[in-house]
């Protein structure tokens, strides 16, 4: 890993000092624009994998570095990879270090990582709340810490396995985070609590 890594601002395309695994994609001058990105991520639960891109610098300019370990990505002849280089990792192991910032991929991979049973692969899976076995196709992934309450520096918990649970449809009901939505509703003046709670369930922010 090189001593100093850089990231590319999504607003002005300028390079600025960055760190591995950071999903912030704005330089200090445009960091306020990231608030809009946070709202979008919470709503879609996905973000472009390009936010993980990191770079290193020498006399010739900026070059791509591995997203997982920060090592310079080099060609077979030893020359640095250009910014147009499509590969972002130095090894398969590094490619698995960071969680995929895509909710569809994360939820399916999380379900496949759990023990299943039945005559055919992934036929039944166990609910982590009631302990019942049910059809794998009916499994739902629950966020222990609600997405709606995540702070800017906690956005990664959307895709972090430690914040996820496998639940059946019966256990994954709206009452699991009812207190959270009631509190959010109470903080907004002139908004009826029950209406706010119902809106939260429709957004599936749990």
C-alpha cells in the first residue's frame, strides 16, 4: 500500500486525499453535496461501486490503486494502470474485502451464507427470530439498526452482515420498528403519528 491514497470528486473531478473503503465521493469543497447522496442511498439502499475507487500519484500523474488493500495496480510489464483500466482489484481476496454497495446483491449473498435444509439446495431456511423453518424464496432480510436512523458515517451498515437478520414474513412485520417511526413522526410538527408510521412501512426502511 502506498503512503497516500487519493479519491476523485464526483462534482469537480479533482483528486483529493482519501482512505480505503470510504463511500464519500466529494472533495472538502463540495462535501455538502454528499447529504443528497446519503438520502438517495437510504432510499435505494444502493450506490455506485465507483465510490470505492482509490488512486495513487507519482511524477507522471494519478493511477489506479486496489480498492481492497491500496496497492498500486500494475500491468504485466510493471507500468502503472491508467485511469481507464477496468479492473479495480489486485486479487480475488481483495475483491471480497468490501461489501457490495448494492442491496439486491447483498441480501441474496447474505441469505446464501446461512444454513439451509431440504431435498434441494436452498429449499428451506430458518428464521432468526422465531426459529421456524420456511421456504427460502419467502425469506426477508431485516436491518437490526433501521436504515432510517443511520447517520452519515454509519451508511455501510446497510450492507454489513452484522446488521442483518433472516426473518420470515410473519416476524418481519411493521411493529419491529414502530417506536422508531413514532419518534421520527413526533419530531415533525403538524404530522400525525399514525400517518408517519404508515409511510415509513411503505418505504420499507427496516
